[in-house]
């Protein structure tokens, strides 16, 4: 078993981003700037946003966290997004999901200027990704592709099975793995809760991407010998063993599956760290205007 080590790869790529950010700042007189909007006080979202902000500081970006009470209206939020869209000193904007039920996430996503949509959720970015055009790629699939690239994993011709079809992880992941690029060129099967014979589908995979949201859903009997296993799941459970009061589990039973896999990502220390890298890279590209010229 070889570890796809998110700690190691993210540290290396962040060092490169830091150097590029410093060159950008020297040239433009300002730092790349990411704004994150957080509504309410969901524990997971708080942790993710705090980590994104901390990582921005680490690589020399400016970061602003705008917080709203859970009762904020959709109109108020939209007005703020429109204001940020117009601000030339802000390069990237993310609105942390999930949002409270009275706010339509589609409407919010489409209000963000696609040129500042560093989460890559806007339909223009998703459409451009599908067509292999310059765009912001959703941070988690982007991070996974960077990880595969870092380890020089040859994915061409492999059978990839993605479990989970969400707009932010599973679906874009399936598109990227099928694209005519490297990494990519896989034969992809996208599975979900209505898939018949899921176990057989996963067992046939050379590459498994698990993005379900259920602790240890993928067990060793579902994985063929030498498969490459990417675990996206972050399942939080309360725990007295940790200082934070909770423990994270992946969607893959790491202990058993790692005995069969050729490569595998741990949780924590895998895809989560690479997601941050994807976001930072998108923000830097937004500042530099490499994806959408300014
Ligand atoms: P969603 O809940 O949006 O999607 C889950 C997907 O899993 C759905 O497509 C669903 O199918 C499918 N699914 C659920 N149960 C089953 C089942 N029994 N068999 C087959 N498929 C099933 O989740 P996300 O994609 O947003 O997130 C998935 C996981 O990844 C979560 O644990 C989340 O916390 C984590 N995550 C981690 C990130 C990171 O940085 N590491 C970033 C984003 C998410 P259906 O469509 O039919 O309902």
C-alpha cells in the first residue's frame, strides 16, 4: 500500500503558491484576496471556513470572512454578492454550503460573478470544464487531480468508478477523469443511491472515488486487489478522545481497504487538504487573470 499523502503534497504546492502570490503582490501592490461568506453557525462549516482563511494567510493572500446570522434574507445576501462582484480588490468569492433552507443555493451560486467563482460551482465554469476550456474547477476534484498528477499516476485507459453524484464532488470528478487530458482518459462509471449492483461496479474499478458521506461505506470486499482508492468523505462524530471533541472518518474503511489497494488517501490528511490547495490555486489564478483575463 502506498499513501497518497495530502499533507506532503499540499505543503509542496502551497510553497509554490506562496512564491507566486509574492510575485503577484510585488507586481500589483496588493495581495490576492479571497472573501468567504458564512451563514449561521454549522460546526463543520465553521471549521472549513476557518481553515480556508488560515491557509490564505499562510500563502500570503488577504482573506475576509463575512458572517451572517442564520436569519439573513436571500435578498440581503444577493445584494452583498453583487457588491463584491463589483469590487476590483476582491479576486475570489465563496459562499460556504450548506445554506439555511430559506435561501436557494442555485440562485446564490448564479449571482456570483463566474470570474470570481473560485469554488467552480457556477454553471459557466461547469460548462467550460465539460468542454475542456479554461475555467475554475471545483476545488475538491481539482485537488484530487493535482494529487494524482503529483504522484505521476497513469490513469489512461483505467476503469474509474465514482460513488456519489453531487454537483460539487462526484459529478465534476467523473467529467475530469473522463476528459482527454492527463490525469484523465479513464472509462468512468458514475454511481449513486439508485445504482443496481453497486458492489459489483466498485469491484470492477481500477480507480475508486468515494464521495458518499457515510462512514466506512466502502469495505474491503468491494475493492479489487491493487485498486487506487480516493476517499473524499468527511464524517464527523463526537469523540472524547480528541481535543476538538470530534473525530473524522472517511467513506472508506481505510484499515482493511489499504491492505488491498495500491494507492490510498487517508482521512484526515488526504483529499481535505488538497481541496484547500484547489481553492488557493483558483484564487491565485483569479487574481492573475489567467483563466479570465482582466
Ligand atoms: P452529497 O450528500 O451531496 O452526495 C452524496 C452522494 O452519495 C449522492 O449522489 C448520493 O446519491 C450518494 N449516496 C448516498 N448514499 C448512497 C448509497 N447507499 N449508495 C450509493 N450512493 C449513495 O455529498 P457531497 O458530495 O457533498 O459529499 C460527499 C462526502 O464528501 C461527505 O462526507 C462530505 O462531507 C465530503 N466532502 C469532502 C470534501 C473534502 O474536501 N474532502 C469536500 C466536499 C465534500 P443520490 O444522488 O442518489 O442521493
